[in-house]
C-alpha cells in the first residue's frame, strides 16, 4: 500500500468522524515536516456541553517512513501544535 494514500485515507476518515460529532473546522495550516513534506494541520472547534464550553483541537496526519504514520491530535495552541509537526522525527 502506498504510504501517502494510506495517510490520506486516515485523514479523510478521522476528519469525517470529527465533523459527524459536530465539530466545525475553523482553520487549515500547511506545516513543513523534518522530511521536507507539507503537512496539513486542521483546527476544529469541538462542541461544548451545558457545563463546558467548546475548545479548539488540532489534527494532522503524515508519514515518517513507509511503515510509520503519525496521527496527531493536540489541544495545544496552533503554534505549539505546528512546532510538533516541524520537529517530530524518529531516530534509530
């Protein structure tokens, strides 16, 4: 299986599930990974409840190599979430 196609499939599936839960996508940002690949970070406003307001959450999907894929969810702000994407790499 092509790793890029797998990541695209997972991204489509997860984002669809998040939207079905009532989340609204409020931003998309392109971030460059340490492997010089463009990674799209999606930021959602998650639904709140009567007792808790909604909050922002970011998601991104990318490949580290042929066999390792990252599915990141982050409740940090957009800058900190982007920094994770920019710096995350595997070392042997």
